């Protein structure tokens, strides 16, 4: 387990990363050409001045920055400049549960199926089963979501009529989007797991376990898997953050009211506060899951010691 000093260092680095991300995002949005109201028709100076004051964009750049940091410290992500009279907190509260539910199911499918397929392929190394599993992985990586999604809709929704086309409200409506989002990552994890397992099976401790007369399944799942899964655990940290923040393509194909569309529109509409809110959430998840990856390393491999 992590010591108190190591935990304090991680928390400080966590705050520092969030601070840097917020600062860079804020100044990139403010210093880029144009403004949040440029897409509107030409506004009278008095109205434009009132809007700038309402969204607290009327002071100097430094005053805007310090005021924004103060609001963030209180948990206030401010009003969206595009979706009038809606706060960023409200938008994220409505859309993030959809995105994170889809991401959680996709993460579960990707990690479980990927580890299983990679282990199976490694145990069948050189056989047609190994070749078939890797061919499936290659196809899954090569086909983008905007092709896989409509194909799944065509087969399972329109032809077989087993599952709904899309929407939000029931678990059955999440099955096809989750498969579409998880499929390429199942392939990535399977390939990573296969290579790591093949290397681990050649290590001395595995030979020793076999020499003691242990069964092959026990050797693999009680001894080799614990070491072979370490590279996969490294990959799962950023993957979890990515999947939990959603995919605009998948959400669009299956008509899901997630946060992916708001993120894209915040960039196009120069909605700096909404963009900052989404970036903060993504950064928070990324750093948090990387912390869990480090913790999982110390639990899976006792040779790895946390730095004090």
C-alpha cells in the first residue's frame, strides 16, 4: 500500500496537474481569435457590454483568470455562453450520467473480454484458434465506430429486431452502443495480453510451478496471469478515463444525450466555460485512474514498491 508521504505527493501532483490544465485551457480560449458572441448578429455596444459583464468577461485577462479560479474553488463552473441561462454544472449533471453509464459498460466489456481473448490466444499459441483470435482483433481495430455501429443496427435492430435502434431509458438501448464503443479496445487489450502472457509463460517461476506438478489452468490463472496482466493494467487507466467521458461518434449514431456532443459544440461555439468544465472532468478522471493503476501495481506485483 502507499505510504502517507507517497499519498501526499500524489495528491499534490493531482492538484498541480488540474491547475495547469485549467490555466492552459483558459488562456488558449481567451487568446484565440474571436469571442463567445461573434456568431450572433452584430450587437449594439450597450448589449454586448451587458453580456460581457453578465458572464464576467469584462475585466482584464488577469482579473478574469483569478475570478474564474475563485469560482472553480467553490465548485461553480459558471454559466454557459451558448446555452443561455444554463450553468455548466447543470449541463454536466444531465449529460455525464449517460456518458459514464455507457463508458462503464464498455470498460467492463473491453477489459474482461480483452483479457480473456488474449489469454486464450496465448494458450493456443501457433494454432488456428490463436490465428483466428488475432484476425478478429485486427478487424476490430481496423473498423471505425461509424461503420460498426450502423452494421450492428442493421443486423440486430432492423433485421433480427432483437434490440432497439438507439435512445436512452432502458438497459437494452445501451447494449449496441456499448459493444460499438468497446470493440476496438477489446482487440487492443487482447493483443497486449497475448504478448505479455507468452512472455510470462517462459519465466522461471512458471517453470517452477509446473515442475511442482500444478495443473496448467492453476499455473496460468493463479501465477502467470498476475504478472502478465500488468501491462494491461497500465493501459486500463487512460482507457477508463477515455471511455467514461464518452465518444461523440457513438453517442451521435445511437442518439444518446451524453456529454460528447456538448464538448464538440463548446469548441465550435467558443463556449469557454463549458469547454473548461468538460476538460476538468476528463483530467480529473485521467489522473484518478492513473493513481488507481499505480495502486493496482503494488497489489499485483509485490516487487514494486511505492516511492516515498
